[in-house]
């Protein structure tokens, strides 16, 4: 910047010097011109006298002088022109110099302003940066603390959510397990004891209360089905049948699920002694799914047919009942699926029992033999149960035909094959075999052996809680007391009848109430004999 100003001043000095020199030349020319004019005038006066004499000679000289003057004038004019041009150049240079100086000053000011602005900006930027850095550091620390707190809170919420999700899943699993337990009881016609269903009843009751708070219009199939099972365990059978009817009407319910709830509805209607409605429910299954090819649906169709046959037997439609069982055999007799084989075995078993009730004992034994032929070596628990039952019922039919030795052999075969079984269904058949063996021993006048057999029933199953086993224990006690009475062991007989009353006097089951009544009658008879 300083160097540029120095150059500008140097140029300005040179121009001024040139202009001064030009002004000096112009004054000399004016003086010279005046001097020449004076000389010319003097010469003219001197030469006037000589003109005449030297006119001819002087003409040439005058002309020469004139030419010289013209040349001088021309030179003077040229110098004046040059001087004007110099003045113009000086003016131009002065103007340019002024412009340059102005530009330089402006540029210098701009540069100074820019530098000052840049320095101020840098200073302000440094201050702002430092302030911002301080603010960001402060905010970052606060944010880190907040993020840390949020992370801790998120972790706690995650743990709580996981716990809640696990709780929901566990609760859903409890509900599903409860429904499964109750469903098994329904299918097996109350095989589960009330105590065994206590937990399921509690879980389903809680879920039922929750569902009651919801709008029924939004119920899913599972909601209706859950409420039905809850009502069933609570003894509200009318509600259970209605809820299963509603479940069967849910649009997106699977065909298998619909078939199952229709069968459940039929079973419940049967427990309400609504047998015609029960048969109609089973017929609905047959109407809607009778031609289905899916294994799961075929199983439900077979179940509906078997249950329909049982219900027909309850309303004394024995011929129709046997025809229904034959329909099971016609449709599914050659099926290889375990579930269908189970239904076929049940149809054969129930057919044989009905034939026995109709005093068609030979036909009944043939039917039981068919069960043994088809399924005698089966390993499946459900089929083993049917085989054991067929063997017991065959022994009963043999007893009706006075084939007591053959009957004893049948009962002993059951004890041999299934005596150590732990499954409740097989234990029931073992108990039945023992009770009927005792009855047969009585027919053979083996009274002491008969009483011993009844005692074995008490020894094996006296503490059982299952309704079917309690029924056999009550019968064993009753028959023992009767036999003791026949042996004139009246005190022992009354003690045995009292044991029946003590164990089962408050029972609500019809079979047990009947046994209690018979025990009471027999005890009263002995007391009358003894005049007590």
C-alpha cells in the first residue's frame, strides 16, 4: 500500500516538472518574437534606403526572411500546439492521477474496512465460538445427564414391559391350559373331578369377568369359547350352550373349531336332559361337515355320530342307536388315523353294550370280540381303555348267559393285562372287573372269595377321588355288606352299610345316591330282622 502511494506521488512530480518546463519555453518564444519584430523594423528602416538600389537583391533576401518568419511562425505554432497538448496531457494526467488516488484511497479504505471488518468478525467469531462452545458444553453435559436418566428409565420400562408381556403370555397360557383341561373333561363326560377343575374354574372365571366388560359385538371365536368353558365350569350350562352356539356363528372361525363347539353344545344340552336338542346339535355337525375329507373334521363327524348314538340310547331309541354305530363303522371302519380308530372302537363297544341291554347277549359278545380282534394289541391308551372295557362287558354278558367260569376268565384277563395300570380310565375298568368278579364268585357260592375280592377294590381304590372309581368303591362296599348279610354276619354287614353312608352319604352324583339308598334299605332290613 505504501509502495503504491510512493509511485503515484513520483508520477505526479514528473508531470508537474514537465508542465513547468513547457511554460518557460513559451515566455522565451514571446520575447524572441518581439525581439525579432524590432529587428525587422530597424532593418526595414535601414534597408528602405537601400531598397531602391538593392531592390532586386533584397527581394530575394526579403523572400528568404519571409520564409524564415513563416517557418518561425510555424515552429511557434507547433510549439504552442505541443504546449496545448502538454497542458491537455497534464490535465488528463492530473485527472487520471486524481482518479487513481481516489481509487487507491477508496481501495485502501475498503481494504482497511475489510481488514477491520475481518478482524472484528474474527474477534466476534472467536467470542461467539467460545461462548457457543461454552453453551454447547453446558448443554451437552445436561443432555448427557438427561440421556443417561432416560436410558435408565427406558431400561426400567423395558424390564417392566418384558415383565408385563411375560405376565400376559403366562396368563394367556393359563387360560388356554384351563380350556384344554375342561375340554378333556367334557369329552370324557366329566372324567375330571371338581377339585381337579378348581384351578381351571378360577382362571376361566377371571377371564370371563374381563370379557363381560367388553362389547359382545366385538367378540372373537375364542372369546365366546372361553366364556362357554367358564360358564360350563361354573355350572351355568344354559349359558355355556348359548355361548357355544354364538361361537359357532363367528364368520372367521375354522370348520374344525365350529364342529367342536357344536359337539360341546350337544353334550351340554344332554346334561340338561335336552336330548332332542342334543341330537339336533350332532345332526348339525353331520349336515355341515359330513362329507369333509380333512382328518380333523372326519374325527369330529365320527365323535358326533358316536355321541348321537349314546343319546339315542338314553331316550330308548336302541335300534336307531345301533344303526348310528353301524354308520360309524361304515364310514370310518377302515380308517388308519388313531383318532378315528378310537371312535370306531367306542362305536363297537357301545353297540355291544346296547345289544346286551336288549338281551342280545350272543350278539353282544360277538361285538366285544370284534373290539378285541381289531384293537386287542393296540398300544394307544385310549384303545387300551376300550379293549379293557370290552373284556369286562364280555364277562358281564357271559355271566348273564350263566357262563360263570368264562366270565371269571374274562375278568381275570383284565386284571392280568391292566391290573398295574396307573391311568384313571384303566383303573376304572380294573375296579369294574374286580366288582363283577366278586359278583360272579357269589354266583358260584364262593362268598368268602367274593368278600375278599371286594376288599381288594377297597384296598386299591378306597381313597380315589375320581367319580367312576368312587362309584365302584361304593358298589363293592354295598355288595360286601349284602354278602355278609347272606352269611348272617349281620353286625359286620351293618358296619359295612354304615361305611357306605359315612363315605358317600352326602354325595350328589346320582349313581352314588342310589348306592347310598340301597345301603340304607339293606341296613334297615337287618335291623328289622334283629328287632333293633
